[in-house]
């Protein structure tokens, strides 16, 4: 299924069939809060208060005939709150590693954030690199090629440049995550079901003997 076939449902949408946890991390002022607000409310604020601790919202995506919930966690990027960020990796399914394409310094600290993910998050967590503020092309300091090289070098799940201001690329990220996470969840559930049935069958044969 193409992400374009997924439907975004904001507000009250009833009970989700499955819920996934997505964590936003990165340096301060790269636009994490703006990304979450654009995704969850389709709104943008030019001047956003610095996140203290964390903030959260749930975005619902209809795909595969199911209602998929993405619980999005926006975390603080300031150094004094970094020890708190690790707590939010618990039970996470995906991490959006965000930098600002107009600030090279936000790109240069990606290794620190990625190291935190590898040390704390589940081993199968999907890490997507996000280059935000794509609309500010005249101020660009980090090229698209550098972002792709970083993804290839570190074996990350995906890379996309976005603009929380215009909305470009934002919903595509979350639609893709919903689709991919749901597909993997279904495969894992099917596999577990087959294993359980096989186990029962084997147990029955042993009883007969």
C-alpha cells in the first residue's frame, strides 16, 4: 500500500486496532514540537515555547482496513533535560531523529542522539532521519546528500526532509510509519499464531503416544 492511500483522522476517532509509540528527538529548536503540532492538529506556530520534559499527542491513520494509532512524543532537546529523554524510549516502535537543515550544529550532534537510541531504545526500533525547515532553502547549511550519507552510514530506516511550516513531508512520514509498523505487526501476529497452533498439534501427538 502506498502511503497516499492512508487516511489521516484527527480528533476523536474511536478505539484504535493497534497503537504504536513514536518519539521525536534532536537538538533544541530544530522544530520537533512544530512537527508534532502540524501532524496532530495541522497547525503551525512561528514562535513555539521550548519543550520542558515532554509533550504528546495521538495521530490516527486508517490503513489496511484498520485504525492505527500513533502516539507521538515530543521530547526536550536542551542539554539539562537529556537524561529524561531516555525514559521515553521504553516501549517505542519508532524514533524520528530531527535536525534543522539551516543549522549545521544540529546535524553535527546527531551521533550523540543516535548513541542514546542505540543504548536505550528497543533493538528493533525504526530510526528515521528528518531534516526539518526545508522551506528555508536560502539558509541551508546541510545538503540532502549529507543526510542520505548519514542514513546509509548508520543503517537507519529512512530519511526525509520536511517543513513543519508548510506541512511538506510531515504526513508522509507518519503515514509510512503507520503502514510499515502495522504490516510488521500483522506478520508477527500471524507468525505467532502459526507457532501456537503448531505447538498444540505437536503436544497432541505426544499425548497420543
